[in-house]
C-alpha cells in the first residue's frame, strides 16, 4: 500500500495495514497473539467495531485466525511441500532454495479414513477416462491428516475392468500402493497431468478439513497414463490451502 | 453431501445444495440467472433472509456471482489454461514469442501497466537470489488483462548487476522478452521451479484484480536458473483463481 493512498483509507484499514506490516516485519511471529480489541481501542482511540473490523481484515486475508475466547493469533504457517515432479526436485540444483521455506521433515501424513466402492464415475471423470455412460469405476476415498489435523481429501477413480478383484479394490493396497499394483497388472503409470485450481470450500469440504473461515481450498486433478496412453487413474484432491505449497521443478 | 446428513442441515443449506446440484448437472449453465429470492421464497415457503442466505452460500463458494439489480448468476468459468512446462520451453521464447502466448489460444493476455524500478529485494527474494543485504534488484511490475479484465499481477526480480543498462531495465524488453535478453547476456534460463499457494487476497490485490468477494488468489513464485545454477529471476505472481487452471505434464 503506497503512502499516498493512506488518506483515503477507512480507519480500520489503516489499523489493519499497520498490523499486517508488523507481521510481515516479524514483530508478531507465527502463533503470536495480536493486540486485542481493547488494546486497539486504547491505542488508536477507535470504537470497538472499528477494532474488530481491523482484526477481521487480517483473518479474511488468512494472516491471522481467531481462537474462541483467547484472541486473534498470527497463523502458524508450517507448510507441507508437495513435490509434483520428484525426479527433478531431487537434483542438486534446486536444493535448499525456496521462496516459502517449508519442511515437512519428520512430520508424517497419515490416512485416517478409507472408503472403497464401485460406482459410476461422474460425467467429467468418465469423459477423461474414456468410460461409456454408466460404466463403473473403482472409487477410493481417503482423508489424510497431519499431526491430527485433516489436510487433504483424495478421491481416486480407477477403471473397474482393470482393478476389480485386485488389492486396489481393497482398503489396504499393499507395499507401493495403487501404482505398484497397477504396474503388476501391466498398467503402470508413465506420465502424469496435474491440473490446479483454487476456490472457497463447500460447507462439507470445510467441515471435513476443519477449515477456519476465510481459508480457500486448492484443487488438484491428477490424471495418470500408462505406456499405451490409457488413463489408469483420475485423482481429485482437495487441499487445505493454508498448509500446502505445491512445487514443480522442470527444465526449459 | 450424503442424504443421511440432510435432516441436520439448516433450511438455507438444503436450498443451496439443491441449487448447487442443479448447476453441477448443467441445468443452469455459465452465465445463467439463478432463481431469485422471490422464486425461492415461493418454491420453498421460506423467509427472504433464508432465500438470501442460500444464494449467499453459492456466491461464497465462487459458483455464482451477484450482479447489481439483475440477480445472481452462475459464474462464467472460461478458464485460462496455463501450462507450466510446455509454456516455458526454450523454443517459445528463443524464437521471439512471448511466453504468455501459449496460455490462452485465441484470447489474448495484454499488459496494461508496466513499472520498472531498481530497489532492494524483499528479504525472502534476496535470500533465494543470493543477494547480500540491501543489494539492488531490477524489479518489473506488470498487470495483465484478458478481455479488459485484470487477471494477473506479476512482480519480477532480476539481479541488477546483470541487467542494469540493458533492455530488461526498460519497460519494453524487445522480441522474446526478458528471457531472450538474459540468453544474449549469457544467462539464459535452463531450469525453473514453480511454487504454488492459495489464500484470500489482500484489499489491494482484490482492487487491482477487480475480484468479487469470496474469490481467492493463486500465488506462483517462479525461480529461473541459468546453466551455472545462478538464480537469474524470481517472479512472484498473483492470479485471479476464478479464471485460471494451472497445468503441469510430466513423466513418472
């Protein structure tokens, strides 16, 4: 925000800008409590509603979050770094040079629910998979948690005519997971496409991911192709945007 | 939403779910007007506030948008497909083509503002670029519009000691753009890293991208490396999430 705009700003925006600058400068770190409504009223000589609006701006921007009865805190952004292209990401040239320093380190994603069904794929998925109308897909729905917090909903569609009766149609797919089983069936993925969007969550997504207000979701639609060009999986993922950084490394 | 949850839902959520299902089934297409408050009141026997809340849910989810005095319409999502990998392939810029031309087929992204300065890079950018404290970067700030609508804010940082006095420090960089000029200076990019996040926009971003309420932004931080592993550009992009699909294709 350039200084020449300051005069035109409503008071609550000026206070919000000041708090934002303090967070960006590190004066309030992740997890720190921001000044409360009473503090802001006293310091800036404003009404409670103005102080509340200022804190609301930071929450809407995802910089801070309210904790019931405790105040408003700087969001603790310890992102999960999801590397789309492992093969390239591992090379030395990119090591340790990240805009958003991030490290999942010893923290581990765990699956806390698995549901496997056979059902007709949604029209958009069926079209990508080349399934006829009403044709069945094996559908694997999983939720992933990190430190007990749900972070990812994954719905994986696989062609029923390939995977029915195999471990892929069971909750536990065995060592190496679905892709290892697909390889054993002669349909190992050799090429991937990932499509990424973002939007506000539906009410159900917000509940299942335990999202605070003002946090969007990132959508990844991943399509896996085997050596013949057959689509062997479409995986629709819904991610808590406040904990994920997606990374893609590639050559010119 | 499974049917067994329906009984616990507030009425406005049930109406919202019905409208959402109708949009997903294509009964209301992009740009179509949804039933208004009066229609919903009559059809469902609910109060105006309930009808308004139901329509509010779809707007918060980014499915629909209100147009003043005209009603609530299904958002016209004609996404810009941004291909991360193919887009940056050397043949594109090495032959004098803009790297953006791969984005959108027959629709054209245009730059509607360019500002070039020399200033100290922010700390996170300076760290990635290996710049000492207070060292200068050439900063190119651009806004891109599609059909008159701003869709992308781009802030590109380049090492001042390489680009000062070259066309890169001018608003117009010439055929092939910044990357072609870097190549002529012996620092053509050969590898890229893209890091992707999403969050709600700041007030300034919402204004500059003319975002309706409830639309998040996608952030892309792109780092370009030359053949020696030197970081020759960091580009921080802010995208209107409602118009972009990012695509990455890669091999297993």
